[in-house]
C-alpha cells in the first residue's frame, strides 16, 4: 500500500494567556490514500481550505464541560475546512465530492461525519473558500444570530463589534438590507474604511482610538442602541449596556476580547439589564444548522447577483496557518481569515 | 380651613454606599383634609401601610436617565402603599375607597393617579397589608417574572436568590405548584428554615455560610439549573452562570447585593451565556400591570383557600420606617417588610 507524506499543524501544549505561534508546530507523517481496513462511516479528505475562527482559542486551553472539546496536545489542530473526498465508507459522501465541515489542520484527514458536522457542497460556481465563511459556519452564525436571536424591527439601531470579521461583516449587511441603521466597530483605520466604503455600514469607528467607549457609542447612537451583536465582550459590552435602549436585545455570539485573558474582565453594568428590560441571549450555530438549506437559498442569489460583499484574508500554505491563527487574535486579518493549502 | 399634623419621613440628602437611618429624618408639617382649591385628577389619601422594597435604594442616590426618578432631598420618601381615600377629584377614585399604589412616607398624601400607578382595592376579605406584597407590586412581579419571563417547563430545576423576600417566596411557590424542583438561598438560618418548612421549597441554604457558592450550587443542583430567578446579582450570579444548564433562562428581577456598592462587582462568567445559550432577560413589573386582573383571579382563591403561604414582617409606626428600610438592605427582615402607620 502506497503512502504519501501528510504535513500537519499540531498543538504542542495547552495554552494560558495569549497564544504564540510557538505553541503550535508542524510535522510530517505518512498516510494511505484510501480507507482500506478502516471502520465504516469514515471519509478520507484532501483538505483545500482551513478556517481560522475565534472560538478555536478556547479549544487551545484545557477546559472541562465546555460545549466543545479541547484540542489534544501533540495532535493536529481541528477546525472547519473545505476538502475533496478521496475515499468514503459513509453513504452520504462519495469519492470526488467536495465537502465542508470539521477537519484537521493537515493535508489529508479522515473524518467521521455526524449530523450537521459535514455538508456536501452542491454549488461550485462560487469560490470554494466561501464555504469556510459566508456559505459555512460564519454565514450561518450571522444569519441565525441576526434574524433568529435579535428579533429585529425595521428602523432599529444596530451596533456590531468586530464588525469586519467573518460574522460581523455579514450581520451588518443583513441588518442594512432589513432596514436598520448599522454602526460597527473594528480595530484599525483600514477596517473602518472597509465598513463604510465597501460593506455599506452607516458608520464605523476604531475602538482603539476611543478613550471613552461610552461617549463614543453615545456619539454614534444619540438615540440609543436597540440591538447589539456581541462579538467581543469586556469593556465594550459594559459601554454598550449604558447605551442600550429599553427592551433592547443583545445577541451574544462571542467574546473574543476575553479569550486570551487568564481572568475575564468583569461586566460592571449588568444592572442595566434589569432597568432597561434587556434580553441578552447567547447562541451557538450548531443549534441552527437544520436551517442551512433555507439560508443557502437566501444567500446564494445575493452572492451571484453581487448584492452582498464578502471580504476574505487568505494566506497560502499550511505552514502559515499558525501565524494566521495568532493574527486573528491580534486583529491582524482584514476580513475572514482563511488558509489555502496549496497542492504540491 | 382646619389643618391636621402630617408626620413625614424625608430623605435628608443623596446617599453613596450603604445607607444609614440618619440619611433619613422625620418632620411634621400641616395638611388640609380635603382637596379644595387643588387641581383636578388628584386624590387625598390617608396612608395605612407602606412598603419597603429593594428598588428604593436606587432612588436614594442621584441617578440620571434611570427608569424611575431619584427621590428629592428634603422631601418625603416615596414608595408603594395602601391608603384610604379622604377626598378625590379623580373620576376613578371616591371618598372612602381603599387603594394601593405610589404614595409618600407620611400620614397623608396627595397623589395624582396615572395609568397603572394606583389600583382600587375591591377585595377586603384578605389583610389590607397584602396589597403592598402578594396582592401588589411584589406579587405581580413574581407572577410576571416566573410565568412570562422564565418560560418554565414542568420538571425544570429552579433556583431563587433572596428567596424568603416578598418576591422570592412567591416565585418559589409558583414554581413548586407548576411542577418544578425549587431551591432558594437566603441570609439566615431562620429564613432557610422558613423556606423548607413553611414555604414548601425542596431545599434551601444560607449563602453566608457557604465558602464556595459554585460548589454549594453544584451540591443542590447536581443536574444543573434550568431557571434562575435573579434578585441579588454579584458573586451569586457568577456562581449560577457556572451551574446553568444549556438553554437556561435567567429572569433578572433585581441585584440587591450591588445597590449599596459604589462600584459594582463585575460578572466574570458571562461567556457562559454564549456557550450555554443562556437567555438572560431583565424585566420591570410596570410592563405587566395590564395583566393585574388576571393575576388577582389566580391568586385570590389560593389565599382564601390557604393554598399559598405569605410571610410578612410588619413594623408599627411611621417613625420606625427608616430603620425598617435599612433593615431590608441588611437582610434583617423575615418576609415582606411592611410599615403599618398606626392611627392616632
């Protein structure tokens, strides 16, 4: 049986505080290019695109009882990706299929699809990398978070943090097309310009340049915030609480500002939740994947007709994946961070 | 025009930190016993019972843009009460009527009823003081908070903080009769005993005797908490978040542990809201008073048939009101804190 080389990116050890590239490493193993002798229900995939997502930070630490397992030290990092099926003993996937779902940070992975863990890609007239983003987990997250959790009404004032990220840029465009007033925050002038010039936000600001986030939000929302799409947590959440309107809604999608801290910052202004009758609701995309077909039906025409903008930040080469992931936590990426695995 | 003496409890000045009895004072003014010459829509009330409620702490400080105004220094404290109408130029209230609603901490008050600010008491076969509690604002709060905000399901595990208070003791009984498992926390052995022996809670504990609230909750809820009725905030909320089940609900009714702090404690564990898909929703009773008739229809038979227990802590005399209010913040009261104004 012929074997080929399989380059992998592994987690060396569990991480505390801010992760470094050196917490990850590369190695090369050997793998067979078929599933002979393996148990049924598996799929051998050649990985094409890997997705860098904020939630992955939590998997780099030892956690217990979380909604998702920690990575295993000395094993490949795991995450969403797009791949091509080389062999399959799973009835839903055939050799030659393109799929997206959970995979390993390596050239070839054997995956065991469960319900909603892997999806067959039926539409290939759009860039394949989109299935790590607008057509994959982040897209579905934006869709469910905005339309199902925020209970938006036309004319409402929407604030989005980490607004140029994979999820934020889509939430903003969904909210605009729904008839809301939309402001986003991001961490650089370049991102703020993108939000205003390309992504159609009504306004945007660089949170790093604001001494007083409460005052900044007051400036952008003189009539208060009705909906906050929460991606960052920490001081921003506290400032938002003071600027929320009565009966406002907070869709808690993530809190990236807290992931690299050993002790989370405390939210001081939670009493606003009582006095303003705020509904703050956390959600995970996993609970909404049954609505993926309905989402695709909405989003594919928008992409094809150029009615939605989607910004990706693609780096080439598996060996550059660790730096891309660290860059995500540093806010270095502009748009959705993707790693393209170049074929040999 | 004959005038009578009108003893009043006033707020001397705005309060920072923990309030003291000496922040309040008494004085005696004169008042006419009719509304001659006053503008229409007013009601002259002889106050019979005054209500001490946690939310009043916030009115003792200078706040801006809150859902309820600060008290005015050198003027009577305001709050809910039960009174008898001595004169009225308001079409809905007649001389001789008993009413409950906002009034002053004084013997005689002139009030200006607005929608849902004052209610005519139609049922007098139950103790009149109950209209400051089980049949008034706290009762309606418990009803709306549990049935409308918590979205309870039979068999769910419910935790209530400040559980022997005016609202908590009712929420616990509503939840029990609905078929939930109910545990409460309180701040003394006497209160804990009451919860278990008289109020029908499945279990209860004294939070002051627990070194580790996370572990305590784990002990009482080995299968996790589905619903948290939040009255206290602070460290308890943080401990609850770690013990909540997926898709749990937190009805945020109040955060009494924070009201006397100059800086609120931060909630550290809010990321649980995301990972456990928790819905945390604040509410104010004012939004639910249109359902007061439906509430009365449910609760009055339970009281008359002895199917619900209601514990009051009544002190006699307006001059004892400041100490009763401070006692509420110290947790000195056992059950709903009421002040009875003894007639001369």
